C-alpha cells in the first residue's frame, strides 16, 4: 500500500520539478524612468552687490524622464553651492535666498500647476559680520518649461537681508554687598 503512494508521489515530484525549472528565461523589464543630470553653463558665476558678493558654483539640474516618451515626469531640481561675502561695514542678517528663472528675453518662467515649488533652504542662513563669508548649498526646484524647452536664459538670485548697525556695549558697575 505504501508502495503505491510512493510510486505516485515520485513521478509527480519529478513532473513538478521539470516544469518549474524550465529553461525559458524570464526577461527583466527595463526601468520606465531614468534620472538625468545636466550641468549649467557657466559652471561658476560671481555676483556683486553694494553690500555683499555671492559666488554660485556647481549648478546641476536633475530630472526624472520617462524612457519611452522622453517626457519630464517630475519637477526638476537644481542643486549647487553658494558663497555669500559681507562687503559692508555693517552686520548682515541673511533672511532668505530666492531664485527666479528667466528666459532669453528676460521674462519669468513660471511653475505650472501641479509642479512642486521649493526655494533655496534657509537652514544655513545666519548673521554675517563684515568681511565674513557664509557657505551653503542650493537645493531648489526649477520649472519644467525651463528645462524641457531649453528656455532658461538667466537665473536671478534675490538675497533678502537686514543690514544691522547693531552694536553692543558692556557696562561694569562697581558694587559691593555690605
């Protein structure tokens, strides 16, 4: 009786093993999206204002593109480095740095509805004393239209700061407890 079970079980196991381990290879699907990085030209720019100078470098646009349609599927991001130097005689309290994207004619390139808008992070912004330099990173978004149509002509950097002629004095009183 046990021989009958064994004789049925062995061919069944062999059949499952042969069909399960067939020689047909399963093809892996290619990724449907890819990330493309493009450097902005020129690679380094220096800007000078009456109270500060700024140096922007290593600007790079990262975009996610659908491999089949070559369409940009997510809002592209702009990354790079920024160095701000206080050239004034006052303390400068940097509040924000914003970027505006302009076409060749100088007209703003707007974000379309549904695009994620992210400005330069403010976590590294602080007070800069005369002659000091503040270094940080840029991590912002750029409109799809600026990348897709290659319409980007200029990037305008707005530095929001408070010039502060704040001065501190320490007075010492000579007092004793009797």
